[in-house]
C-alpha cells in the first residue's frame, strides 16, 4: 500500500500495519458471507460462528490502533504519511463496524429461527443486496491497498445501487405486512437485516472516501459526486 520512504524501517512499519488491515478486512468479509449463509440456510450453528468471530475482530482493531499510535509517536509523520495513518485508523474502525453489522445479522437470523417464521419471506432479495455490499467492501479494500482514486469513485457510485435495493426491499416488506398481519414481526426482523446490509455498503463508501483523502488531501465526505470527480481528475 504505502509508497517507498527514505526510512526503510518506516516503510516496513507501514507495510506491516497495512497488512494487518487487509487481514482484518478478510476476517470481516468472512463474517458477512457466513451471516448471509446462516440466513439462506436458517442455520443457528453458522450464526453462532459469526458471533464468535466478533471478539477476534475487536481485538484486531485494538491492536492496529495501538500500532498506529506507536508509529505516530515515534515517527511524527507529516503530510501524506500522516493522512495515510489517519485513513488506516478510520478504515479499521469502519471494518470493525462492518463486523458489528454481520453479528447483528446473525442475531436477527437466530431471532427469525426462534420465532418459527415461515420461510416464504423474501430473503432472496436480501442475499442479493448482501452480495452487492460484500463485493463493494472487497473492492474498497483492494482500492485502498492500491490507493486507487478512480476505483474509489466507482465504489461511491455503486453504493447508490445498494440504496436502491434497500428501498425496493422495504416496499416489498410493507406489502407483506399489509396483506398478512402475522408477517409483521418476522418482516420487521428482515427490515433490520436489510438496514444492516445497507450500512455495510455505507462503510465501504467511507473507505473509498479515505482513499481520496490520502491521495488528494481533500475531505470529500458530504460532497456531491460532481465535486468528488473534480477532485480526482
């Protein structure tokens, strides 16, 4: 990820902490896959595995933050190096929150199973949206590893597709609840699942924004796509 520096040791430290972030990203991606598998198969066992992985995710976040603090204190980086370390810290926090969302999905799956809700509920659309969100996170991590601003812009645009999937799914759930009041409770569970998936896409979007911050030195949060594209050009 990082460019070469005059200090070989500093470069080595940056590479090491960057590798840890990618490792965390891989673990979180695995959590998402397992959570969606648990939903598709109504598997309590797999849902429990997602929950069990949460402690490891949290521990990795703490370890990475500790290492970042050490690097900043010892190296006192400036300019792009400092932006990179800040972005790594923020990316780590977003990955930890993705893990939280995966654990939330697993918790909701257990709730749906315990309630004995019928399997006719539209969970297929959720799996499609989850695949989109997981794919977006993977792209964001790959773009971050390469500090690819053009890939970052594409990711920001793709997040809109996940938002549209979420809106369509909500409309379908409302229809289910209106047609059969017995579907209200399990439909609300699926609504919380859909919101968790949407947030995964939001975190991928955040990571993409950090890439632009590192490379261009511009904070593009809460700005229009036109402004972002102008910064990246």
